[in-house]
């Protein structure tokens, strides 16, 4: 993968300025959304693991823990969508 990124930068070095800017903005947008999705996946995974552990320790408050976990997962998804929008704006406007 690193080889492909280096090849992309080498190809951009021999292009004219407008094409190189477009090519590098595509690369930046791809890296940005990739990091956003990885972060959201890690966050939701940690919420699921913690909620499951908490429900195993105190089964009587399972409903409250489940509700809180769903709300937190929705907030993480909102942050991931915000990252997607910013990445796309960077790509098409920047």
C-alpha cells in the first residue's frame, strides 16, 4: 500500500498543477474518510464491549445500559457522518 501511495505522489510530480491538485485531493479525501470510518468502528466496538460487560455485571439495569449504548453509538455515527461531509467538502470545494 505504501508503494501505491509513493507511486501516486511520483505521478503527481510530473503532471501539470491543476491535475496534480485534483489527484492529491482525491488521495487526501480517501485517507480522510478511511480514518473517519476506522475511528467510528473502534468507538462503536468499545461501546458494545463495555455495554455487554456492564450488562453481565448488573443484569437488572440492562435496559438503561442498552439505551445509553444506543445513544452513544448514534453520536459516534453522527461524528462519522460529519467527518464524511467535511472530507467531501475538502475534495470538491478545496
